[in-house]
C-alpha cells in the first residue's frame, strides 16, 4: 500500500515538472504562474446551419453533429427536459468514504483535504456554488449531449495539490489508431493537432464501439423524430389559429338594376350599398345586434368536428413524443406526460431507469476516486478513498423495509436449519465478516 502510494506521488511530481520549450510548444501549453503549466482552452470553430450533418464519418462532420445535438438540447423543450432529467437523476447525493485501516487522525485529515479540494475543483472560479456537485452535473450533461466528456487536471502553484479540472471541448477531439493498434487522442487547437497523451487527461465515451472510441449522444437516435415533432407543433399552431375561432360570414345580394340606369351608375350604386352595409357591421359593439334589409344574410363560420380534429392531433403528437422519449431511454411520466399509468407500473419503470443510472454512476465514482486519490497522495495522506452515490428514495421506504425484513427472516431460518453457514448468511445479508 505504501509503495503504491509513494509511486503515485512520484509520478505526479514528475508530471508537475516544467516541460522543455519544444515540448511546451508541441503540447500547446502556456505559463500562467511560475512553475505551473495549464492547457490553453481551445475555441470551438464557428458553424452555420448549412454545416450541420448527421454523419459520423470525418472529424469535421462529427464536430458538426455535436453542435447540432447541443442546439437541439437548448431549443427543443422535450429534449432539454430529457437531458435535465437524466443529469439530475445521475447526480444523486454522494460523498467520500475513507476505507480501513486508516486511523481517526488520518481519516479526519483526509476528509479535510477532500473538503478543501471540493471548494476549488470546479473549473470556473466565478461559480461560487461549484464543487464536485457542479462538476458532475456538467460532466453528465456533456456526456449525454455530446456522447463523450474530456478534461484535464491541473496543479496548484505549490504542486502540493490539485488546482481544478478543466473541460476540453469534445467537438475539437480526434482519435487515430497508431502502428501498435492503440488509439491516440488528439485535439484540434486552432489548426494545430495536439496529442493528449498525458496522465492528467480524462476521457469518457458513452456506449463506444470496439473499433470507434467515440461515444454516442443520447440524442443521436431522436434528432429526426424531434424535427418531425416540432413540425407537427408548428402545423398545429397554424391550423388551430386559422380554424379555431368562429367568424361571421356576411352575404349581401346586389340590388336590381333600373331600366333607365346605365351600367356605370348601377355599379357605383351597388358598391356604395355594399360599402355602407360593411361599414355598419364593422361598427357593431359586442352587445349590438345588426339590423339590415332581407337581402343581407349573416351566418357563423367555424370548424366542423373540432373535437375530433383536436383528438386526432393529440394522438399524432403523443406518438411523436413517445418515440422521442423512448429513444432517450425514459418513460413519459418522468417528463411530466401523464397517460394514465398506474402507480405500480410507474414504480417499475422508475426502478428500470435507476438500474441504468447505477451503471453510469459506477464510472463517475471511479472518476471521483481517481481525483481524490491523486489529491491525497499530493497532500501526503496515506489513505484509500471510496466514492458513494446515495440513490435511496423516500416514497418506497416502507416497501424496502418489508423486503429487507422478509429476506432476513428467510436467511435466519435457513441458518437454523443448517442449510447455510454463518459466513454464507453474512454474505447474503451483506454483513462484513469480523
């Protein structure tokens, strides 16, 4: 344990050493403080609507697809709600635990070091509420939107601890397979290709293929359906505005032409009569009633079968919404759409989502443990840290209590009958051995 601790500390001490000028140019680094080297944040290239593409072939097309997914997330309400919901579900209450055999003094010192790290780990100092909570929210939001998240750890000027975790724009990343068959990560930094081979770089793709280290965005499967859904909403707005209100249809029969009346005089008299009738009707107040000759007919014009038309639109839009939500691995009730599901069915679907969340949280916990382990090593604290997410819910506490009691009673009966040993019973009840 101590050998591993000293090895990790020496590795990060070498990582913090000032690089040579040639290496600094190649890596695109700048000096911000004496002895501290921080990667320059790159600016993502500008794009236009015509540059968007659904292709995942070349790096430029992949960058355009990432920017398209960000646009969809920011401008389509249902997709914004999807990313928001997944992110907040993933970032449940969490904390660090110091594992045995650390003594009380070491444990208190380790927790104090991690508490100080929590106040500075978020990359933006202006965000006073930052910390691991804000860091994980941005990580999961980027992961679900872009399909991958990347960043780099930097050191304090004293090199006695970590400074912050700086995010790298995933739209600027490229991957290339070398002669050894291993993938190498690069960043397009203002026209320069920068190799990201440092141990301080963190990269996490979502659902990556074996031959492609790029991840998949949560929105990749629903971009086309989301466009259809938005067009349906637009068409609904136009059609409902056009046919959603009753109007008066006034029909004025032209007067008869006199025997000695010329065509010009007749046309002028008929138009004057029409204009006077229209003017009288335009001046009607809400509580006034029109009074005309019997050659004027007034009728109401409105949509026929309005309830049926609205119901058909509702079913069409519901189908599009359900398709979008299904492509994002959620249930409609989790985004505020209620279709009459029972409480038991809703709990089952939420449990299914919770199991998906736990797989992502395990990777996020390893990320937090990676950062915390480096910080403790740099601070000279010989301790092992464990990161835990707390996904317990309040609404089903009674059901979980009954399930735990039933399981305990069954295990105790099997133990009394000699079907289990004491160690087997402890493992089934998740009780650590003494």
